[in-house]
């Protein structure tokens, strides 16, 4: 699954660590999400959508 996390994070000038703190996950998790090595759980996907104030479908894209 592709996503726009890196772009959205960069638009806000947040580091991976800052985003991880906002989501309550590790920086390594954010890195794995951004590189497509990890697909988020549904609760984490909802949390990400809330942090960026966007719909899940606007952040996560089908391959």
C-alpha cells in the first residue's frame, strides 16, 4: 500500500520523531510506514488521518 505520509510530514516540517510522538509510535514505525514496509492497523490509520486532518483515503493509496 502506498501512502503520502512523507509528503504530509514534510509540508508541516515535522521530523519522523515528531510524527511518531504525535501518533504514539516509534520513529522506526513511521519510517517503515513511509517506505511501505509496514501497513498500519486500522486504529493507527484513523489516528494518522486525524493528525493530518484528512480522510484515510487521501493518505493511503491502493497499489
